[in-house]
C-alpha cells in the first residue's frame, strides 16, 4: 500500500533537485502533489514532466506566498504535507559579506521558510506534518558558508520550537540536513567551472562514503518523515550526508 495515499502535499522549490525528486517520490507513494517555484517556465516544465500541479511564487515575497496559499485552498482545500525545500547557496568569505548577499540568503533560506509555514498553517490539517530542508552546514563551519550556515542553523532552531508549539494540533515538524548532494544548486552560485570542480573535489574527499548523495536519497528520508511510519517523530534533525558530519576533520 502506498504510504502517502490520498495525502495532499506542497513542495517549495519543487522544480529541480531535491524538490523535484521528492515530488516524484510523493506522487509514486499516492500523494496529490503541488510544486512551487520562482521560474514559471521551469515550474511548468517540471509540473508537466511529473504530472503534478505547478504554481509560480517566490518565497521571499510574502504576497506571492499568500497568492499560492489562496490558489491551493480553492483548488485542493486543506493539505497534509508541507515540504519547505526552497533555498539558495551563495558562498562568500567573512570580510567580503555584503548586505545584499546577507539579505538574499536570509530572505529565502530563513525568512522565506518561516513565512511559508506561517501562511500555510491555516490550511494544514491537524495531524499533518512539515519537513524543513536545512543543511549540515548549520554545524560544519565550512569556509565561505558563514551566512548560509547561519540561515540553516536558524531554521533548525525554529523547527524545534515549532514542533513544540504545533504538537497540540498533532502537526509534526522535522528537519533534514543533507550533506553534499548532486543537484543544480552549486551551478547557480556564479562560480567558474574550475572553481566548482575544486569545490566538488574538496567536498567529496571529506565524505567518508567518498561520493556525493543523490536527490532521490534525500527524497526517501522526506517521504518517510511525511508518512505515518514516522508518527512518533517530531522536532528531530536527520543528517543524510554520507557520514560527513560524524568526522568533519576527515580529509582522506
């Protein structure tokens, strides 16, 4: 029996990478799936490929989130699962952090996540659940990720408190911390091919399993947390990182 049968799920950042793979997994498990993304062209293409509903909205724009919620409520009524996946990665060293970079990272990775939850809460069924996508960078102290890591650490802290406060509604709130995953997010940083290769080689060398994870492997964890199999799990953090965070000093 499909573990998400007849559940309605919303995925932000659902047109590529982890969001896309999770939408595919959710649908395979029987869920009605809605993906949200910033680019109408990419959202429409992904929605057609997946056979799901696509909505264009930028999570850093609160009015856009409102519009998405209103559209989903009119078409689907209430929802059961909210996967807060939308995020960006912008590496920048301490001493070169600009206000623009800071605001962009925080507006999407933290403020956008918080207000996605705030806006969707009225249409989440009691007994539903929320999964936030964070990162092991919340803990690793990896160079050039001071603000990115801070945005994810803030999201993890928020998740723990939200799990406590939403428990009376039986809404479970958990967070997944991926390690290095083979997704398009690194290609959106503006780094050159040479820089990306150097970053990729360095990161892969630090992973005990000596490979990048695949988006489908994160989707498996998210689908588990969204299912009744995880009915006694809330406020938890799950590292899916090939062992990277158990020994961050490992270099060979």
